[in-house]
C-alpha cells in the first residue's frame, strides 16, 4: 500500500491499491476509515506499506519537509498511524526519502 505521495508505485509494480484508490489521502477522513475497514474485511493479508518521508511534489525537496496543515490531511495521517500501530507494522527498510513497513 503506497500512500501519501507514492501513487505511481502501483503502476511500477503492476499492483492494485489496497485502499481502492492510488491517492487515498484525497478521501475525506470518514471515507478513508470506510475503505480501510472494507479492505481489512475483503483483503485479509496485510499489505506492504511504502510511504514517503517528504512530499515528492515539493519543489524544495529534499531541503525542506512538506507540511500540510489541513484538517483532512492531519486526520488522515492519524487514521493511517492508528492502522499501522494496530497491525504492529515495523519499518523493514528505509533511506532518506522512503520507508517500507511490514508486519513481521
């Protein structure tokens, strides 16, 4: 599952998004919760999670971190953090730009 700003991951890996959308942060928080619950019921395997540490849309990257202070964005970050914590995801690989998380 790529989220945040890594939507091209699905094209490159020829996979489908776990959350039914290559851009899950476009969902409103109630929609993100709905699709996350739906995916957990319909897709029992925990997905590999790839997330960026920075916005890849930020022209100042990697010099400065992207900060989006919108309520929707902040709430969606909390929803995803809760999912990762509840499932006990751990970082299995990272570099200065990306992290790969998985449930061991």
